[in-house]
């Protein structure tokens, strides 16, 4: 009986974290997007951000926590977001900042 209570507590904690961290992941994706724009405007190559995400992905290893348990988006999702943002910027689709 006691172990069931502990397990249920863990489940509730996971759910609470997932609900609280959802906004944090969106903020990270927005930050990546703005980073691309600022880098390009300053004359830097935003593709370098992809290299940083690859380093984070490697550092997390194959046993990294699922995205719903993390305060940050999965590095692979961030890479795709950065690539899409670069394409949009090159096509002159800039967000209003």
C-alpha cells in the first residue's frame, strides 16, 4: 500500500511539472527564433545555433528525459525550429519584434 502512494505521488508530480513547464518550452522556441534573427541582422551565421543544439543533444545522451518532463524542448525539435526560422528569414518572413 505504501509503495502505491509513493508511485501516485510521483505521477502527480510529473503531471504538475508537465503543466508548469509547458510555457517554458514555448519560450525557449521563441528565444531560438529571435536568436536567429538577431544573429543574421548582426552578420553572424545562424546555422551555428544548430551546432550548439547538436552538442546539447549529444551531452544529454540516449537516455535523456522525454520532452514532456523537461523544461526545454527536445534538441531535435529545436534544430527543426531553427532551420525553419532560417528559411523563413531568408524568404523575408520576419516576425514583429
